[in-house]
C-alpha cells in the first residue's frame, strides 16, 4: 500500500504522539508508525512529574483538560538527609509548581486526541524501516496485518526511543553519543495505598537513596537505590517496605505499606547524541538522549524537543526553514543543562556503589551529606534547584 505525507513519525510514545498533535494544530500532514500495540504502549509504567513548562505546552495544544482535573499540583519537594526532612518550597523560591500526572495518562490523553482528530496512527507495525533519509525522498516501509506499506515523506521524525531503529540509521561517527553509566540502579514499586506524604520525598540514607512519589490520592510510587546487578527475586514485598521505612524514616513519621502491584529494576544511564539531525531525519525525546531518573527529566525533555521540532516543521511548511535548521543546536543546548541537573540530583542523593574503594566510599558519602545539608540550609542553592526542577524555558 503506497501512502504519501509530509512528516513520517516513528514511535507513538509521548514524543511521537505529541509531535503529531503539534503538526495537526498547524494542519501539517503526518503519519505515525509504532511497532507495539496500543495496549502495550499504554501499559508501560514510566515517570510521573510534569514541569510547569511541559504543562504549558500541553495546554497550548488543547491537551490539558484531564491533567488539570486529575493532576496533583505540587508546590515543592521534601529533601531528606539522614532522617532530617526539609521542604523546598518552589512557590516561595521561584513562583512555580510541578504537576504529578503519570506518563501513561499523558499518553492516553494524546491517543484520545488523535482518535478525535482521526489521525493516521499505525500500531503493531512490523519490520519498520525508514530508508533514504540522506537523500531528498525518504520512505518508511512497514507491515500491518500482513499488508506491506510504503510511506513517502518529506521528513522523518525519530521518536522511537533509545532502543529504536532511527538512532541506528545515523552513522556512528555522526551520532557519536556522549555517554556514561552510574554505579546504582532503581528498584521501583507501584502500590495500591494512599501516599504517606503530601509532596515527593527524596532521601539520602547510609543504606542508599529512597524516594516516595505517587500517581494519585490512592496510588503510591516508591523507589530504592540498589546495586546495578541486583536480582529482583531477592526483594520480597516485606523486605522492600522495611527498607523504604528505614531509609525514608523521619521522627514522628511512618510509611503506610500496601499491596504492591508492580515491581521492577531500572539501570541508570546518561546519553546525548552529538546531533539530532541527519539528512531528513530528526531525532526527538529518548531517541536523542536519556537521563538517569532522579529529577524526572526524561518525559519533560521529550516534550521540550517536540514543542520545538513541531513548530520548526510547521514553519518549514510555511516556507521558513530557519527554525528547523536551528533545531538540533537549540534542543541540545537545553538538553545539556538537563543532563547537568540530572547528574547533580543523582550524585547528590545516591551513596557510592560497590566498586568504589572502602575509604573513598566513606569520604564520598560524608561529602554528599555535606552537599545536601548545604542545599537544605541555603536559599540560593534551593532557588537554583527549584528553577531547574520546575523547568527551564523551552527556547
Ligand atoms: N518502530 C516503531 N516504533 C518503535 C520502534 C521501531 N523500530 N522502536 C521503538 N518504537 C516505539 C516504542 O514502542 C515506543 O512506543 O517508540 C516509542 C518510544 O517511546 P518512549 O520510549 O516512551 O520515548 P519518548 O516518546 O521519547 O518518551 C520519552 O520519557 O519518562 C521518559 O524514558 C521515558 O518513555 C519516556 C521518555
Ligand atoms: C516518579 O514518580 O516516577 C518519579 C518522580 C520523581 C522522580 C523520578 C520518578 O525524580
């Protein structure tokens, strides 16, 4: 089956679906191709904190109605060091807030938006192959229900994540990602229990980092730092709750446990491609960069990319190619600020991993306690943290 469009979008995660919404708002034709089923895309549990800048973007494209009705507006976070809890008040420090709203909910809102628009979104596409991106007539081949498709487009947007096909189309020497790993991983749980806190708690404890987040007034999301090679089978529910209570413990406060409905271990990695453009291919979201989860920047960075790229493609369709030519440079400049913040939050809150020599571990841990106490005691440091946590300007 032969089709023609202006923009072929690979991937229907938040980046792909949102760029479709931006293009639709400007009446730029697009087709989205996703290799998983709609149900699978909706079932993935990911981050849950939206920067104010991200909420503004979703609002601009008419996607914030349910977010405003059901999202939990948080005016700060709690930072904790060895049991001492300090509230970092974003409203007072920078006059901004964040909204707790699961990535799956953002994705569901986007899917409904595309349903209402009648957008072309192909789920469960097999063997997705973008070709000819270094020429001027790219084509995306794929198969749905046994039918071969040939989609011709002027531009291809790679919104297919870190493990997608689009990154692999860029020659190694051009993609040239700057990357690093961390000597820690996160064990995350979702539990059917009301959160034991009003706002998120980030805690540094000698046994490791712990965090109390949430998804709704009845669903809690919590994380524990574990070693990268940790076996999930070793973590019975009772052991998880005991470790969370110990690390998040603070005088006069108790954690209410509840039934755990999901459990997983996620490694931490940072990666930034040297360029987000190769010929007619434009990378956005996780396809271009990933961050460790501390500070919840992955989804927000994807939203910032596609707000820029969608507007740039719309300008191109009107005959102005300036914003599209500037996309990679502009998005990467912002991305490196986000990388720096995510690395800072990660190093601030985690204990050194098992490979660090014993005496260095003791030094590094004490130095992190010192750094965290500096932050909890300094309005200047808190203001900088609050500015970055609630989100830097998009362009
Ligand atoms: N062909 C088509 N689709 C693909 C392919 C492929 N070869 N490879 C991957 N995909 C799809 C995935 O199934 C997924 O639905 O691309 C989508 C990529 O979505 P995400 O991984 O969610 O990435 P992105 O949209 O950039 O969202 C940013 O924020 O919270 C963070 O990392 C988290 O997913 C999150 C991200
Ligand atoms: C989450 O709720 O999943 C979450 C919240 C804050 C973070 C990371 C993850 O920094």
